[in-house]
C-alpha cells in the first residue's frame, strides 16, 4: 500500500489553518501523518478535550454498517487530532482489515486479555496514523464467549482490562460483532455511549427493540447506565419509498436517539473496505465521508453540551 501523504491544501484543512500559515510553519510538497501530528503539537492546534469516551458501535443484526462506520469514525477522529484506540471485537476481523492489516498476522487478540490475563497494553498495535492504535481480531476470537462463560465477574472483564490504558486516549471505539453474547455484554458494560447503525428497513425495528431491552436490563441488573445512545441510519437511499417510510417510523419511535443526519448509500464504502482502507483515506471527498464527518460533528456537539450541563449542575449543588 502507498504510504499516506496529504497535499498542502489537505494538511491546512485538517489543521484548520490557512495555507500561508502552514507553509510558514513547515514547507513541503507533501505531508506525512507524522508531519501533521507534529505540526498540531507545535502550533497548539489540539482539539477540545472530551475526557475519555468509550463508544460502542453495536447492532445485533448483521450488515448494518457497524464496521464501515466505526472504522471511518475512529480514523477521522484521529485525523482531527484526537488520540484513538479502535478495538476490533469481531472474529471476522473486518475492522482490522479496514485499517489495512490482516487479523491472522497477529498472534494476540482481545481473547488473550479477557481469558488469559495478558495486559491489554501488550495487544495494542500501531496503525498508519501516529495517534490511532488498534486491537486486532481474528478467528481465535470466535471462542471468547464460551471461554468467558465459567468465569467469575465475566461481564466486567473488558471494562476492567481497559483501566490500564484508557487515560492515554480521547476515544476508545469498539466495533462489535452481530451477535448476542458475553463479549457484546462486556462491550456494553465498558461503553459510555452506544452508536447503533441501522438500515432504513422494517426488519431493523425488531433488532432495535431487542437492543433497547438489553440496555434496559443492563441498567436494572448490572447498574450500568449509558450516557448516550445515538441511532444512525446508514446506507440510506431516499429514492426508495420504503426507506423513507422506515425513516419516518424511526423518527416517530426513537426521536430522542435518532441522529438528524443519515449516512447515505455510497458504493465507496464497499470499495474502500476491499482495499483495506477507511473511506477517508480511500475517497475523502465522497458523500459517505462527508456524512460521517457530519455525524462526528453532531456527536462532538452533543458530548460538549452534556458535559456543560453536568458541570453546571455540579456547580449549582456545590
Ligand atoms: N453507507 C453505505 N453505503 C453503501 N454500502 C455500505 C454503506 N455502509 C456499509 N456498506 C456496505 O455494506 C456491507 C456491510 O457493511 P459493514 O461490514 O460495515 O456492516 P457490519 O454491520 O459491520 O456487518 P457485520 O454485522 O457482518 O459485522 C459492506 O459491504 C459495506 O461495504
Ligand atoms: Mg462488522
């Protein structure tokens, strides 16, 4: 794979500065991700802090876009200057592939952490961006549910394992498999926020109902309350009457969770993943990349608003 390089224009846009200011700080024909990272530090262009957010992309239904969205989301947050860890929970290893790696090339996965007590720092890998790291997955992960079954505290293994490293990151993003089991329960227990990619079809409703019941039982039985749930309609095609109807039904049933922006159907997602790239690397000007950017901006806005609300409430009670 060609090493990643940004043009001066792209670099200035990523840093949110004028081309002139970029050239003044470091003049080059092409910039590497490391150059961008160094410039960000030198020019003090770090994005506003969000604390550490652990965000899970989950839907028990398969093929709704969990991997396409979580990998592009994680990649883009890193390009925006956040420190990101992407955790591939799926034994299909698709998120690992989307970052340009083969799961089978790695000896260790999260299985070693959850079942064999390997410290999580030992399974974290570097990606092609300096501030994006990942935990790879491969077929060995398919045994994790069974291996967790007899263990004490089996729902809390991931949450506890992350404690060692979580302060190093702004975002820890989990790409979940389409299954209903102990691994996903661990992911839910570890997460602050849930992002649920859904397709605008009526089959998706059943999956959503099950997901919300699970989230409720997590609250009731295990005392874990998620801060945010964001439903994201993915692969939306407004020319289909059924999609429009399904979107209105989602707006009616889940108004407080449904994100205002949909991610439109965009063939670049499929092409990007077959090339082992997130969409922002494959085609940053595609409508898919644009829609994920709007999603990120909306999530960041809501996180900032709720952090503000929380600190105002704390100040009032102090
Ligand atoms: N917005 C989109 N437009 C067009 N195709 C898309 C879009 N999002 C995802 N796809 C395609 O849909 C398929 C399923 O997407 P993806 O693998 O991201 O879903 P998933 O929920 O992770 O699947 P699984 O449940 O198997 O993990 C892929 O071929 C992907 O390229
Ligand atoms: Mg997937």
